[in-house]
C-alpha cells in the first residue's frame, strides 16, 4: 500500500522538480565537464573546432562502452577486471577472421565476448566465486590463450576489414564519427534498459540487497549472468571499435582502458558497493576523462605529471561525490 | 581468556588449531608436491634451483604479504604494484654507484618513505570514506607518475654487496630466505600478538563490532596500511636487488598487483577480511612460480602458464567457498 502511495507522489511532482532533485550530482558533473571544455578552449582555440570535437568523441566512444559494462557490474555490487582483455581478445579474433568476410569476423568477435561473459557470469552467479577473483582469473586465462594463440591457432595477419576500419575511425558527416552511432545506439539502450525494464530494476535491487532479492523470489544468478554477459559483450564491441581505429591488433590493444573504465563509472557516481548510480553519470564520467586527457596533452604535460594529476583528480571527484551523498 | 582456553579439553583446542591452519597446511602440501614434481623433472635439482626460486620470488612474496595485511584488515590495496615500482625506481636511482653501507642507508630511507605512503593511503581512505578499491586505484596512478618523475627510463643501479646480501649468489640460498623471514619474525609475529594486530583482525572481520568493542578504526586502518606500505617497500628493494636497476613501467605495477591478489586468495586470506595469515600467501607465490616451470618440463608452451594460473586461482576460490559454506551450515 505504502509503495503505491510513494509512487503516486513521485509521478505527481513536475518533471523539472524531479530533474533538479534527483540529478544534482549529474548537474555538478555537467558543470565540471563544461569547465574543462572552456579551459581547453582557452588553452588552445582549435580545441573548440569541429575536427577536435570529432577526435574527442572518437576517443570517448570505446571508453564509454567499456565503462557501461563496468557500470552494470558495479550496480550489482561486483566488478569486471577482465573487460580490457575481453576487448583485446574480441578485436584479435575479429582481425584474424576478417579474411572470411566482415560479417563473420564481427560475429566471431562478439561471440568471444558472449562466451567470456557467460563463463564469468555463471561462475559468479551460480558458483558464487568472488567477482574480483573470477574476472582477474579470466583476464589471466585470456592473456595466456591469446599469447599462445597468436603463434598457433590464431596465427596469421590481423588486418581489420574495411567495414571495421570505417566503424572504428571513419566519419559519417562533419564531426560525427561512425563509432559515435554505435555508442549512441547501445548507450541509449542501456539508459532506457536500466530505468524502464524489469532486468534493469532487478540489477539495482540485487546490488542494493542480494539476500532480500533472493527471498523476494528474484533469480539472482540469472540477473548476474545476464549482467556479466552484457558487460563482456559491450567490451567486445568496444574492442572491435578500438581495433578498427588502430588498424591492427596486438596483445596490449585495450590494456590501458581497464582503470579508466572503472574510473569513469566512479566519477559518474556509480557506487562500487552496488545499487546506486546509472549510465548517464558514467557517460559524463567518460567524457570528463577524455577531455581531461586532451587537456593534459594540450598543455604538453609530461607523462609522469599527467598520471599524478589524473590520479589526484579521480580521487578528488570521488571524494566530492562521497561527501555529497553522505550529507544529503 | 587464556586460562579459559587452557581449561578446555585438549581435543577441542587441537581441532581449533587444525581448522585455523588447515588452509595454510594444504598450500604447503601443494607446494611440496609441486616442488617434488619439478625436482623429478630436473636432473641435478639442488641448492642452485632453490636459490633461483627464492631470489626470483622474493619481491612478489613481500608484495603478497603486504596485500595480506591490508586485506586481513578489511581493505584491499590495488596500488601495491605501483608502490613497488616507486620504491624500486627511488632506490635504484639513489643506490647507483654506492657501496654497501650507503646502499643500506638508502634502503632504510626508502622503507620509511614506503611506510609513510601506506599510512597516508590508510588515512585518506578512512577520512574520505571512499571505498578502498577506488582510493588505491587513484593512488596507483599517482605513485606510478611519481616513479616516472624519479626515473624517466629504465636505469639506475645498486651495489653488488647489496645484491649479494639480499639475494645470495650461486648456491647460497639462505640470504634470500633470511630476508624473507625477517619481516615475518620482526614485524608480523610481534604485531599479530599485540593489541594493534588483534585490532586489525577485528576490524577486518566486522567493522561495527570492532568499533563497538573500542577499536579505533582510523588508527587501525592507518597501521594496517603502513605495515602494508613497509612490505611494499621491501618488495621494491628486492626488485632493485634482483634486476640491479629500476624500471618505471606501469605494466610491471599492474601485473604485480594482480599477482599479489591471486597469491593471497590461494594462500587462504579471505577477501572479506579478518581471516588468514602471511605464511600461506608466501607458499602460494612459490606455487604460482613453479607451475610454468613444471609445464616447461612437460614440454608445454609456458605461455599456457597464465591460463593454468587463472584456472587454478578460480577453482581454489570456488572449492574453498563451497567448503566454507558447508562448514558453516551445520552450526
């Protein structure tokens, strides 16, 4: 009964009031993003040009997809440390298979993601292996398989086919790269899916209180299997896009994306303890990281200082967010 | 408390000891089996092989100990690898062209810095109330960056005397073993029995219960991370001695961190905190080192070592989890 009453009160509030009340942290993130963009524009006028905008979007799309999968896992209270290796493996398989035509190649790459995700999800959901350990182990397993495979059963050239190259680095019109379209489609599905579908609500519920979910009749293992499979699938798409952008694939292709994928979700306000957050914040987090990266490049800060600043800013944003949630 | 425990029937006490150390014992047996297997593959297995084993795993063993202390205290430190790289670079830069005495002085300084870094991490985590994973993820970037500032490219050096003192040479396997035992006996053994050590276990096993029993969370967390930092410092120094230089690559840090987590899980430290010790993880590190060697002996591509490592870690956690669940149910 009370649940119905609360729901009624919620729907009666005006849309504007709801946006202002629930999305204060989102507005703060938009503020940070705008400040960074303006700062970049002041440092270098050409940053605000269309070609620079295209470059920024090109870098953001794969990161945002990886961070999207990471967000799903974190919402259930888990984490996926195998996203980078999954992305690399998917890109590698796509590259090797591209001799058989682009469709086969892309499907093969996506299949890698599905298989990896299913194994992760079943181990975590059914056999209750700690997600950190499971995905860490999976990362090692994939590294080993790829290292051996590149000399034996996955041998041969890893030239991406034209379609993949176009998807990863090509432009549709003006500043809009193709990979943005892929990201918008999948990202839109994620935002709507998390808010409107049963699975989306179940993901939040499992992260909030796993035991209560089980007692309420939710098949927790199904939710977790779905989440880790989706995460690996998104990672595979991201990997193929990254591979398409760089043209050829090596074993370190996506390794540098692992920590930023977690960082983007955290900056976007998704709690690593589960149940709190969403993909909108993660998108902003990924954009902030990408713009920040460009800024440090524009300032020609050397790599050492860049890493220090990067770490401090992640820490500062997480700290601000933690304060915001405890006082509210 | 002690008189009460002594008054208990002997059988109960021994079963408790057996239960508490069952995991460590299992890891030791597993290691003994692997060692015997590896020895049977090598024609002249002896002191030289033992020295190689001890010297090449010393850094990772220290790192696993560091991770254990932090995880027992209810946290997790994803920056252990970055701290190792930082101390490695710092010491390699300062030790270049010095003699043994100066090298030891530098080593002492580096350890102080490492402990301070650990304490700072613990302080930030407790004060900011951000989850450990996030804070140490961010600080791993910071320490990696500082390491690059200290040493731009792989380089630096150390004195030959320092290398021989830490690792031994040729067939001398005991210096490395002594170095490994030193922090166990001098730092961990007294700490574990002290108030502070019990507080670390208490905080890891239940934060609220520990707080209500008068454990100061801030102080305990800072202490746990400081000891972790000190052990990371030792790992960095061992790396300097082993490679005779410093290398600021972030992949080294990443791999070392992941290996440390795998080792503690194999070594019987529960990720939830409050359970485990430092001896199990060290044996786990040795097991993880022997696996690729044995595969090489069997004629399998040692690159599959990573695959086997991953499968072993996952299976051990799976079986361990099932055993723990079964043990809990009847009670």
